[in-house]
C-alpha cells in the first residue's frame, strides 16, 4: 500500500525557518520516500506504508523535541502495491 503524508509544524516564522521545521524537513528528506515536496507552508511525501509510518513517527518525535508546539498531519492511502 502507498501512503501520502501532508504535514506542517508550528509555530511559524516567516523570516527564518525554526529548528523544528528544519528537523522535520531533514527527517522526511532522509526517509526512504519518494515524491517529497517541502515548502514554507506545507510538506508532502509519498511512499510505501512502512516507510511513511516510520517517517511520521520520527517526524513527530523529533519536531516536538526541537520545539514544535503543534504538528498537523494527514495521511491518505493513494494506491496499492508493495510496502
């Protein structure tokens, strides 16, 4: 199964990316995912279910530890296939 995750971390800082946003970006870019798109107001990535779920776990733990006060995310099934 393939999944798509969309997420944002808060608080926002329009002048400079806060540490929690940088950590979240690093987690997603380092994960075994494809179709990664990071931006200032939202981020998306797709991959096999295990890779996405592992990345979401790491994202939540590391972003909160780095100062995020809120992490909003949505996970959708986008198609079939191997993990």
